[in-house]
């Protein structure tokens, strides 16, 4: 793209005529607009707008003006969607109106362009109505869509798209489905339209029926929409495939939820859910089948399994399929001879993104998010499988007091032996795909209220992929080449060095040699083609280096080798491998974010380096959901491979090894971090605490009215290390009874600050002038009063500011959580 832009700029500089310059200016605008489609950078959009505006400023002909105004409107609308700035959608609307005014003077206008112009005006004014709530904009949108429908030469796809938008507008205009339902049903039944447009119309109608509580009718429309999910030609291009999948995002999840609300069986709901999951993996499997059997395969049913076939494949293990929908959230449990639904009544789909962010950040809030995950998802599933049972009180006390800091698999008789723990495969959907359910729990209670203490966890992309992988493993097994391919990247071009990568590779090599595996190390520098070649005949592939997740196209996520800047080892490269005839046993991707997918519209596909390795035919894959710690990667790898050496190259050994590694790291972190509640105090600290424990709560009658002031931003920024919400200070109107200091309310600020609060004392005059420096005042009549202490200002300043109590330890990071196992 950069080369194309440079070439167009050179052509612009050499253009001798105004017409040629206008063509080059518009071409530059289109190139920057195309770049925005890839990068989603508003800066690229701004550059596109600039070039289009220059093009229209020349104003040679009406056609050039219309084209320029059209593209400017498109850019402003895209920028509005990115920024939410109302002025942008207003400008887009004005550009659409200008295009139609110019079109009224044209005699030979293409009807397809006129349809597009009216559709754009309707779309922009509808979005302007959403922003301003001006009903005249809504009526203009409806009129524009109706005008577009009256134009001769309307193609089936155009008709379906316009009808869908018109239906959405009519629902808002009349606040019922009387007119919109007829319009949307006509869109769904437009036979010659593409399946994507028809499914979008079905999705829109089904949602509206569901919101009105018409579950049976909504389910019927959802089923029609799901039936339109394409069965892909194995030759379909990757980018086209992903764009098709994005168009159907969330359709099958909502269909499954509506099916349960309509009283359908769990198997019916699961069937609907599976039809919208792993579409990419189905396509890749079709390609592999084509190359293996010499014929293409087109499946009439994406999920053709009966309950008996599913339960037979699951065997003694358990599958928990978590469905996330705006209508309801459920866990469909498969195993123990039954298929049943456990409603997740406390799970709100709107908060999952925030909880996932907290967990990935690995800060103090991540532990609370893991507790939330336990209460809302993990605990109901474990109870449904009858796995979780609270420990008896006497055993729980003994467990808490005597076994702190010990690893679960070294606790002897306190817990079940780890190799006897039940095995659960988690199949997640929606935003939950980026959250490690195996890490859920109340870890600092030193009890069994964690998933790690109750079960061994693995993950799968879908039920269908799980069943097919198990069947394939039964038929073929894994290869017996007896070779371990070990790639270590302590130094990567353009990236920070990994000081422990070589140590990890050495440790893995020694353990693999004990398994009678020959160690294969590619020649330096490590290149993509050499690695792909070596993967064809290895039994274990271990990579210790950097990984990179592409934020806009997960298929371009890659492992970083020496040639990664020119020829990266991407998801597409791994998917193109066909290792199913001689599948490797294990791929251990000890790198950052190998299981991450940042494109939420593709969250049900699990397009990442882990799933790509599985699709290539590798039996087991270990990776990470986000960044991992370089030092801890060594201990995790050692534990996994030692367990494999102990148990042999078995399916259970891989999952057990990662489970043990996670437990070891978790217990180490918890034992060190348990001091955040119970830390050893010095005599000086105990004296200060005893003084501050004498604080008494004054009643409101002691004072006149008072004002609560929000602390200014500069102070909130300084206090961010120990408070997650803005602090407030009580400023009493009665000066005689007002200590009015930084310590009036947040006493814990003074006690557990990691550095002296001298900056607050220096800025004390800022608090004596009520209402100045951005302090927001408001009357507060709430019950209660300020905290008042007998400690004088001099004593507190000397005891706390100059000699502060030792900082209260923070909760440790959750660096042990991101490691995951995908396997059979």
C-alpha cells in the first residue's frame, strides 16, 4: 500500500493537466481509504478526506464533483463510527444531499449509482437521528429508502439491503412491528440475493421478534438465517472467507439462546450453535480432505451428530459449551451419559469485555475478575457435573492453616490426587473466548473454590472439531519419527532479548532425550521455510521466542523468526500445512499471545496460532492467551515435559502437565501474595495503627451543612496506586470543628502509601480555598459524618509523612493464568 501511495504521489507531481491531477488526487483518496480499511487508523481517514477535498476543489465536471462528494461522505460516516463526533455524521449527510442535487441535473445517470446515493442519504440521516433524536431525520431516512426501492433496475442484493435498513427505520418510527415485519420478511425471502444479505435481514427480524417475546416466530426466522450459513468451496480465498464469517457474527449464538427460550432441547440448541462456530476450520478441513481423497466435500449439515455419537466420543470426559447471548447465557454440559443445560443466570454479556481486560492486565483487579468468573461460570458448571463439593469445615481449616504455599499435587491426603481429577474441555463463545476459565476461583481463601483444585482443564474450538480430532486420532494415531524440533529465539530482530529462552530450550532438550527423542535444531538463522519443512517429520515442536497477534486480521498473527520482517510464519502458513497423514504429537508455542484473537467479530472462530496448529493436524497444542513471563516460561515447560516423561506420550499427560505447572505457579504466587492481608508489622507500625484505630465516627449533628469535594485530577493520578476510584474530601462549613486535612477521610492513604505523601502536604493550600482549582462542590446530606481523630496534625505528619508505615503489599500478578492446552 505504501508503494502504491508513493507511486500515485509521483504521478500527481508529473501530471500536466488539471484532469489528470484530479484523477490522481481522487486516486490518492481511495488509496488512503483502502489503507484505513486495513489499519482502522483515523489518521488514514483524515488523509483520505484531505485528498478528496482537494479533488473536488478543482471542480472540472459534475461527475468528478459527485464522485468526490460521495467519497467525502463515506469518509465522514466512517470517522463518525470511529469517534462518535456528531459533526462528522452531519457532514456526511450534507455530502449525500449535495450528490443528489448534482444527480438531478444529470441526464445519463447510472441507475445503480442513483440507488446507492439514495441509500447513503437514508443511512446517514438515520445515524444522524440516532445521534440527535430529531424525528425529521428519521422520516428523511424512511423517504430515502423508499425512493431507492422505486428506481428501476434494482438488483436483488440492493433490494435486500435497502429493505433491511427500511425495516429498522420503521420499527423506530412506529415503535412496533406492524410495518417493519412485512418489509423484513420480504428481504429475507429475496431468493436471488446473496446468503449474506438474506441472513442479515433474518438476523434483524429475528432480534425484533425476540425482543417482543415472540420466541417461536423468532426461532423460525433464526433457523432460516442459520440455514443460509455458507458451505465454503475449499478454494475460497482466506480474506473473503473471513469477511463472510464476520457478516454472520453472533447469529448462531443468539439462535441457540432463543431456541432454549422457546423450550427446545439442549441438543437442538447445540446444533444451532455449532453451525455458526468453526466455519473457518470446516473450510480448512475440507481443503485437507480434498488433498487427501482427491475430491471436494460439501456438507449438507454442519453438525450431523446425534446425542449417542456425541456422548460416545466424549467418553468418560466432560465438555462444557458456554454460550453467550444478549438473550440469555447458558452452559451446555456433555458427558456422563447426558446432555443438559445449566443457565448462567448471573452472567451478564455486557461486562465480559471489561472483566477480560482486567484479567489480561494482570493487576490487582484481575483477582476479583477471576472470582467473578468462578461465581458466574465455573461454579455452576462444576456443580452441574457434580464435581465441586465444599470441604468439611474441619478439613477446610486444616487445609487453610497447614497447607498454604504448597502445591496442590504435593498436598497429600488433603485433596484428590491430581491424576485422578476429572477432565473438562471448555468450549467458549463470544467474548468469553479470551478468558482463562481454568484460572477462575477464590485463590486466596486456600480452599477448593477454584477450578484448578477441582478439575484438569483443556480447550476445544468446537464440539465438531473435538469429535473429528478424536476419531482421527483413533484411526491414525500420531507419528513415530522420534524427533523433537526445538527452536530457541533469545535474540529476535527488532524485539527485546529473551534471556531465558536458551535455558528453556536446554531443559526441554534434556527431558526429550530421556524420552529417546532425537533433538533437531535448524541451522541459523532460523527461517520460515526451514521450520515448515522440519515440521513434516517431527514428533514434538517446541518454540521459545516472540509471538505477535495482528489486531485487525488474526490470520496474519505470526511467530517471530529471524526472517519475520520479510516472511513471517503466520496462521495461514500453519493452516496450509497438511500433517494429518503423519500428525505430530505436540506443538508447544512458548511465546506471547499465541491464542489471542483481537477481532471480536471473529471470536467464535478462534483464529490464532494455536488453532492453526491443530487444524494442520497436530494433536496437542500449548500456548498462551496473552503476554507471558520469560522466566516463568522455563518452569512451566519443565513441569509439562517432566510429566510427559513420567506418564509417557499420552493424551492425558499433556493436559496433566500443564495443569501441574499452573498449580505450581499459582500456589507460588498466592503464598507470596497472601501477605496482602496478613503482613508482619514492626513496632512502629503497630503504634501508628493503634493510634489510628482510636478513630471515632462523628454524627452529622456535630456539624453544620458540609460540602463533598472531588479531589483534582493531579491528586487522583498520584493516589492511583492504592485507590481504584476517585477520592473525596469532606470540607465542613464550620471552621472551628474542621480538621480539613488530606487525612480527614482517606486515613488509609496515609497508612499504606508506598512513598511519603509530602506532595499532598506541599499542596495543602489548594484545599483551603473552597471551590478553586477545579474542585467540584455539591451539598451532601447523607447519613454519617467525617472521620475524626485525636491525633494532632504534628503527630500524624511526623509519624506518617516522615516515617510512613511500610507499604501495604499489593495483590500479585496472574502471570500463571494465560497458559492453555488445546487437544483431544
